C-alpha cells in the first residue's frame, strides 16, 4: 500500500484527565509548541515548533503532549510532523484549548 | 477603625503569566480547591477546601494559588478565608477559569 495520505504512526490515546492536560500545557516550551500548532491549523514539521532547545529535549516535550492527548504524530512522506488534536480536546475539555491559545497569543504580542 | 467588612490581609498581586497560572491549576489538590471556591461563589473558610491533606500542606497550596493570582486571602472576624479572583482572572485570561472549572465539575460527576 502506498502512503499518499498522512498516517498517524501509533494508536491515538484518549485525551487525558484535566490535571494531566494542564500539566502538559503549563511548561513554556510545550505551550509555545501548542500555540504554533494552533496558529498553523494543521500538521507541522517538528523543527518548526521550537527554537532554542535541542532535538532530544523537543522529543521529550512532544511525548508529554502526546501522552496527554494534546497532539498526535504523523508521518508524511517519511517526515515526522505534529498535529494538534483540536476536536478531541474541545470534546473532552470544552473551551480550554481556545482560552489557552488566545492567552498565549496575547502574551507573545505584548 | 472597626472591621465590619472582610478585608484582604495583603496587597493583591496581578494575575501571573499563563504558564504560572496553568502550573498552579494542574495540581489535583489545588484544582479541587479552585473548583470548590468557584462553586461556592464567594469566600470560603480554608478547611472546607481540602480533605485528606494536613494544614501545612494546604497552606503551601494556597500560597501557590495566591502567588499565581488565582485566589486571595481574606480575614473575616479573625477567621482566614480564601476567595477566587474570578473577575481578575477572566480579565487576564478570558475563558480559562470557566473551562477549567467546568471540566473539573464534570470529572467529579463521572
């Protein structure tokens, strides 16, 4: 089977409980990853989601976000990308992601 | 001057930055304190805001919430109470507290 469409490379877990999601979002590096993903409105290659950290640190942060159910990993033409699970999050925790991203965007503009 | 109305016993700091507020809310004990305060819709005596922890642990958690700008401490007739800073929070981080408390209430009902 040829992969012409993006495929998630692992089973998608449910969105975690509220404290786990908040713990995932409270880290400034992860918050910035989520902000960029939300503003991009689609899958984004990993390296575009952080600036000053190294790749292994970024991998750790992606894992925390993924295990909380905030993002999912896709493989597109052999390239790993991340995507926000907006719909799943808004179903599990209505309004939370929007309010967090709005506040994060305002903080960047200040 | 006689104290016939509740008075805050220290200067009220500004609501902290988003990561600090999320870090304050992500702890299950503090999340439950905030949930009870929100549902009470007013000042609440400290002991009514937690169950299984001891007083010094509770004092630590109140301090974290207070320094994040989430709650304020009042003294009413010599008794210490806590109050949620709903209006300040909603001005600084619109929608965040509502979505967090709604999710926390749903989690308790499950």
